[in-house]
């Protein structure tokens, strides 16, 4: 607030205004809507209509091939990359910080480092790949294709994937991770305040560690080791109502819990120092735990069996819908030979789906294995 007294000096007032313009250049461009009219560098004013430098607070629409030639900081407004448009870094390693604003990608986006925080949001519906590092302290929604090297979901972060998410190094979760699509992670770790809700396909090609709360209703496959061990202040809980496969060793630590009504498969050693509860079925090579110094409740079934949820199910280009279902499922490939098995491998029904539809009303509720044309596998939940 300005407090004026006495006579105003025009020369002094003009100097003050000019100084404010120099110190606050973004104030003049706040809330401006700009749209690209040609390809070029992001900070080239000539590619925008109206002509001008893009600034935090602007509503930007990118319809062309735009090169990110400097870093971006956005604490208000929105950047929208439309279909056919792109925002890709130049030869340098560029950073984009969405700190309260928004970035929506419906085209192509690629840069070295991305950070979304402070109530900001990041939405991808198409191609969000070539990202070296992504830090999410707010909301990230992916329904397209996302390729990220290092991925950190911080406290306050909320990641929702219904598309295809690929991580080539590590993913560390302190917030919320919801997966209804396909996620391929190299190393995956959950801190004690973190949570997972997986109703899609989650594949970990190395190790997975949990200190928080995990819920699975479809498939999780870990190629190497898994541990459910909180070493901090609370208890780790893994609740599985679907199918979970561990290719190598399994460890559940003291006071931590493995529960649910689904199936767990372990390929090698299995150690329990905590609690097994629920109506789960736990499969090991011998039908028993290698080491059990904890509690296995009578409702838990211990048995043998190899994991049937193979990595190949993610690469087959066909789908089952709706899934879960209560009566009918449709196959995207139309007429096929099919066989449906229980989770223990018992054949339940087979034949030819002439119109691509299967009547599953007579099957028991739970997770079933659908094999099509004697090769491709899908899990179906009733």
C-alpha cells in the first residue's frame, strides 16, 4: 500500500515506476494467453501470439515443435502441449519446475529434470519420455506413455497411472502411487508413510522393498527379491487380493504383516518373522516357509506352485474387457480358442469364443487365468 503526503514529484514518480517495471517484468504479462504460430525456441517471442516472452502465470498453448532452450519455472498458469505439438529440450540438460501451476501434455514432452510441487499438477496423455529425473510433490497423472529414469514420489505426492509407465533406474515412493495401467519399474521402494493401490499390471525387474501399505487386486511380479520390513516407526502391511510373484527371496520382518485373500508365489527362500493373516494362499517350492519365527494364522493356506503370471502377458497386443467382471468378458481379437484355469492350474472351461465373448457367470469369484490361442495369458478377476 502506498501512503502519499504533500506534493507529488512527477520525475520521482516516473523513476519509481520504471524501477518497478525492471524488478517485476512478469507482473505485466501475468494471465496472458499465448499460442504458438510457428516452431522455434520456447523463449523466442516471435513464435507466440500475441508476440512476447512466455512467463509464469501465462496460459500457453503449444501446437508446433518448440525447443526448450532455457529452464522453466511456473508457479501459476498452465502450459498445454496439444496433439501434434512438442516441447523438447535442446542439447543442454533443461529443467522444468511446476510450482503451483500446471503442465498438460497431449503431444510430446522430453527434458532432463521435472519437478512438480506446491499444489501444481502434471498431466500426460501421450508421449512423456526421455525424462532423466522426475520429482512429484503434488499430482502427476499419466494415461499415455511415460519413460522416466529416476522417479521420486515425495511426501504430498500423488501419482496415478492408467497408461504405460516405464522406469529404468529406481522409483522411491513417500506419497501415493495408484496403478490401473501397466507399470514397469527397475527398483521399487516404499517409505513408511507411502501407499500403493494396484489394480493393473506392476512389474519390477529387480528388487522391491516396502515399509508402508501396499494393496494389490491384480498382478505384481518382482523378478528378484522382496522385503516387507519397516525399520522406522510403524508396521509394513502388504494386502493382496490378486496375484503376486517373487522370483527369488522373500522376507517379512518382525511385527510386519502379509495378508489378503489372493495368492503369493515365492521362487526361492521365504522367511517370516512377522504375521501371515487373511485367507491368502502362499506358494513356495517346498510348500512351507524356509524360516518361520513369526505367526501364520490357520486361515492361511501353505502350498507349492509356480507363478503363472508371466512377463509375456504385458507384451501381447490384445485385451480383456471389462476386467474385473461379473458375467461376460470380451476379447479384443475376436474369434479365438480359449481356456480358463483356476489359480492352482485346474481347467475350469475351454472352447472357441466365436464372437469374442465369454460367459463366466458359472465361475467362482476370485482371480482366474485366461489362456488364448494356447500362448498369451491374462488374469481375469470375478
